[in-house]
């Protein structure tokens, strides 16, 4: 996901309401999220669906890596040799 451009990608709710379709087009073209504010505070993010799906996949991968690292640190891992053997048996 592209980083937010603070000059272009932050809009108050009132302006967002009046130009919804143009902001959707902007997000789709730039692949950058749009931060919507209300009373000067961020309240929502509008993002491209594909970018959101990629973000979810990355998050799932990071969670899996964290879980695996925790299990290894707790002594619940298996050796490379055993893992390879398990994989080869399933093929």
C-alpha cells in the first residue's frame, strides 16, 4: 500500500460527501488510502479493494510468523529433517 500523501489524501467529511465519486477514483488510481476527518480528527480510511486485500494477506502472514516464532521459542518446533519428512510423505 502506498503511503498517505498528507496534502492530497486527507479530506474533511463535508468535502468527502460532496465529491465521493472523485475521491473513489483518486483512491483507485493512486492506490493510496484517503483519510477522512471529522472535527479535525481522523474517523475513517477509504482504500482500494485490491490494496486492502493485499494488506490483509500481509497481516495474516505476519501473524503466522509471529505464532511460529512463539512456538519455536516455547520449544514446540520440529527439526528441518522432520518437517521435510512430513512434507515428502504428503506429496
